[in-house]
C-alpha cells in the first residue's frame, strides 16, 4: 500500500496553503450575515445592552440599600 501522505506535496507549500485557508476563513466570517443566529442571554449581556442592564441593576441595588 502506498502512503496517503506524500512529502513532496507538503514540502514548502504548507505555509502558503495555511495562509490561504486563514484568509478564506476570515473573509467568509466577515462576509456572512450572522444575524439569523439567535444569541443566548449571556451573549446579549456582553454588548451595550449588558451595560445598560448592569447600570439598572446597580441603581436598583443602591435604592434597596438606601431604603
């Protein structure tokens, strides 16, 4: 049986192939509209909505402590 791995193919081409795959993956992730995937509650709190939520919670905590 002949090996599937051929060293003459992988030689010096692997950095070019690796960089090509990284560029393809990056361009696909940037171009694809990911808005159709619903966010979890944790992911929703990581953005600016999370900042307003934390501000509301802290103001409610202060109000509760003062009462």
